C-alpha cells in the first residue's frame, strides 16, 4: 500500500522492460475502485480511452519512450472507503507507427446520426 493524504498529488510511472528499443508506452485508461477485484460497480475514472476524465490528472514528460509518467490528486470514493485501488490499461506500440493507438490520443465516441 501507498499512503497519501486527501488532495495530495500522487505521481506514478509505468515502465516497459524490453530489449526492443523501438517500443513506446501509452496510458489508455485508469480507473479507481474501493474493491481491488471489482472495477465495474463503484468506480472513478481518471482517464478513459486516452481522454482525461479527472481535472487533476496530468501526464508528464518522460526522458524515455518506454516510460509513461502521470499524476493526479488523491481522492476518496464516497467517504466510507478507507482504501482506493487503481487499475490502469497501458498500450505498447512501435515507435513512429503513427497509425497505432499510441499516437491517436483521446478517442471519444461519437453518437450516430439517427436521421431519416
């Protein structure tokens, strides 16, 4: 466990360990939950499909493409839960493959037109 105070900035880093130097890491989705085995019922989204959902979330410069650095302000899920668990989905892509998910950024869903 990592203990933080409410509203304290929490800095995270994800790293890719590979012998292939032409891979990059992209933070696609991060969701918080009071239950480490259930990330669907009571959750809080920090980032979803590359789109920032929490106003305190920010990504940081990384000296290496195999590192993803980000931060957010610590919060509580409905004050009755003493712990919050974080689950993040990362995407690994080839460096300079501009058609890959890593280079697409925020993927917001658009509603289909139901016209005549």
